[in-house]
């Protein structure tokens, strides 16, 4: 039996959000290990013996200072929690805000696995590409960050200060970088991190328990699921869908998710005269997402940032729904031509053409749906992913 500590920027309770994080917790607990988590919040939550919370200040300026220059107080809090647990291994997930404090607080005698959910350790914007046009970037914090207008010069200086401290800490304290995609593995290696292991993510059981029902793929329903934010490419999708509706007036786009830009996109839908064709469904539970997939003909993942995996696409495929996705980041690694289409990010004309073609070809959609479902069940099942992760932990201790 091992003691395992999972660390993330956010606080994760078993019944709420963060499916990958909670899936790992459940698997490790069922394997007989003691599993603890550590997260950060500026509001009070309930706690349990396994869930530990570091209280953050509410002042945003203070939070930014702690991100770039560190906080002795936060580092002491983190260190105290780690010492009280005394884990055999630590698995760190996403640290976009608290990386410097966590890595300064980590003891040198406990092996650490860091999952690279995104390129935030190598990019001032965390986009993993040039922000203005989604074109490729070799990444790394340098003068190109402001010369390419991804960030201002003062912001670049903050990130340069953070990077000068963080890179040496990562090389000193991380035993393995878990890379969910070949794309992020290549990025990490190009920046001097040779201790990388490729373990593609797995799909939750809920998406694999129900075999896709027989469908005719003639509902003309398209689905987008994700955070309502520009990085997810909603602007591109809505502009593309205006052209889709001109050719297929009965086409429906269902948008599921929440985010601070929701009202902006509702206004955009009205300006594009798409109110009768676009529905905002809000945040959906897993069971509701599965039902939505089973009533959809096509899923679109139009991201304009370098998604390193993009869980929504594989989940759609597991339900027999073909996918159109952006040719960026790790998306091309699971979106194969046997069950989907790749389009260049930000190209709404190409995206609309692909959506129109797909909706007008139900026989191909049905064939793609079955092929995608079979592929995901074999290549991205939960057991393979978690077993590989577990094997890595055992190897470390």
C-alpha cells in the first residue's frame, strides 16, 4: 500500500467536477492505497481528512505577486500539509497559478510525477501557439513573447522572473513528466526535460458502459461541449454555422458548458440571426452529456489554442459521434481520418464546408461513428491509462 498525494490548482471533491482527477483518486483507493489531495481556494470549503485546502488571499494583485515571486506563508502551509501526510509519491496535475510555491515547498526525498495538461510551463499565455493567429511557436519564455504580441513587455518580464526560478525547480524535483500527448512530450523534450513518459488519457466508464444505439444520423444536430471562452473557438464555430444554416436551414447547434463569456456569445448569436438554430444548454451532468451525444450527429472541437488532448472529442467518439476538430496541439493524435475531420484553427470557411458535408452524408457519419467508438474503447479505455499511471508510481518507490 502506498500513500499518494494529488496536487492541483483547484479543490476537487469526488462528486463534483474534474473527472480525470476524481477517476484517478477512485482507482487508487480501490487498489488499496491511501489517497490525499491538496488544492487552493480563496473561499472556505468543507474539508475531509483526505482533502486539504490552502487558503489563498482574495486580493488579485496579491495573488499575482505570489504567482511570480512566491509567498513564504503559502510555501510553509503547503510544506506543513505534505509533512503531515508524508506521502510515498506525489502526483501534480495543473499548476497555472501556484507552481512556484508548490515546487519550493516540495521535499527533495519524495518522488514527484508532473502531468503536463498544457504548455503553461513553457508559454507565457499557456496557449502553446502564437496567440494572434494560432500559428506554431517553439515556446519557451523569451523576447518573442512580446515581439509576437502574445503578452506586453512588462508581463513578459514577470514571466521571465518566474521562469528563471521554476525551470531549475522542475528539473530538480520532478522524477517523471507524464505527457498525455506526443505533442506536449516533444515540447518538454525540446526544452531539456528528458524524463518524460507518454500515457494518453483514458475515458470515464460512464461513456463506455452504454453501447451506442442504432442511429440514422439525420437529425442535423451539431454539439459543442466545453468552457464558454474564446480559446475554445466559439467565434469561429458560430461564424461557420451561419454558413451552415444558409445551406441546411434545419441544422441545430447545441452548446453545453459554462463560462464568463456566455452573454457575449448569446449576443453574437442574435447578431448572426442564429437564435432559432443555436441553443445554450448550460453546464450538464455526465448522464446529460451522454444523452446529448446520443441525440447528436456531429461534435465540433474548434479550439484555437494548443489543446494537449481535448477530452470532449474522445468522449463524443465513444458515444458513436464523429468529430470535426482543429488541427492543433494533441487533437490530431486521436482524431483520425477514419472517424473525423481536421480543419485549420480559425478557418470558419473550412469548418462550415466540413460541417455541411458531414450533415449531408448520414451513411458516412454512421460508418465514422462506429469506427470512432471501436477505436476509443481500445485505445483510450480507463483501465489502460490508470494501470500505466499506477505502474509509474510503483516504479518510483
